[in-house]
C-alpha cells in the first residue's frame, strides 16, 4: 500500500512548523540563543502568540524539535559518508566521516552552535524523545567507526584502562547494547577520537582559526590522517586526495 495522501491542512501545518523552526534558528544566529522565545518567533513571522502555541506548547518544545532536526540531519549526512566507502576500507570510512563532519559544520554554523556550542539559557532537555534519540544515533555512528577499527586499534591504545563505571550509567548501557563486543577502553577511545575531530572544527566554526591558518581544511585533513594512523588503519594518504 502506498503512503496516505496528506490533506492540504496537514501540508500547511507542516510548512508552518518548518518556518517556525527556521525563524528560531535565524533569531539565534542574529542575537544568540538567549533571545529565542515563542513570542519572538511569532513576532518575526507575523503570527499572534496564541497561534504559535498551537504548534509548540512551550519554548523548550521548540528547542527540542530543533535539536532533533539538527541531529537527524547530521546523522543522515555522516551515515551517507560512512556508507560511501566499503566495509573493507575502514581508513576510507574514517576519512569520509571526518570530511563530512567538517563540511556539515561549516555549512550549518547555527545548527552546530545549537547542539555543540552555545547553550540555550534555562533549557531543560528531556532524557527521552525525538531529540535524545537523534543525538544517540549521531553518537553511535562515531562509536561504530571505532568499533570497526578496534581489532587493530586496541593494540595501540593500552596506555591506560577504562571501566564501565567511568561513564554515565545510561550512556554505558546504550553503548553496551549497541556494541556488545566493544570494551570500556574502546568507548574511551571513541570519545578521544570525537575530541580530535571536533576540536579543529569548533575552532573554525567560531572563527578562531582564520587569523592564523590560511587553509583550515588542509590542517583538518592532516589531523584526520594522523588520527587514522593512530587507529592502526592504512591509507592515511587519502587526506590529500
């Protein structure tokens, strides 16, 4: 059976909800996260405050919807990049993932800042729901890359040990369920890999590299190539392709 045809009312409602979220992101980009409120969004859209509350019950519901959309878009991008290289080319997968992460961040700076930078004052995220599920999916992609590399990487990362008790219980339970073969040490490695990928990207998005570096992409790709070597994977020369 085909997907049921949406009514005109449903299509208009979806379009308005999308415009509300787009307007909220524009407000954040122009004035910071503290300026976002349902009333401010309604004002910029020419809506009445009462009308906008028929789409989102509270500001935090709008922020959660934004975060869910951002993480879903990021996860879709990273998933496609990872799948663009075959499973027998783990080094290529790391490089493709790293490239895609940077490209997404610099082309979606407001979204990047929302989930990885400027916190929304007094925002109380729900521990479950669409936003949390989308965030877990994005995180699981990187953990999966490290899990694929672990057979080689484990012999290069024996300088310290980790225990499951080092991590938040909910996080540890989620990782253990998703990657039962990955030990606590592998989870620690995945967090360090994230730090290396994320660090230069965050500096670039926030404008801290441009005064010093003429080609941030080249610097980043060299870092990813070095990271690939640190995982015991081959073909680090792909950083220059």
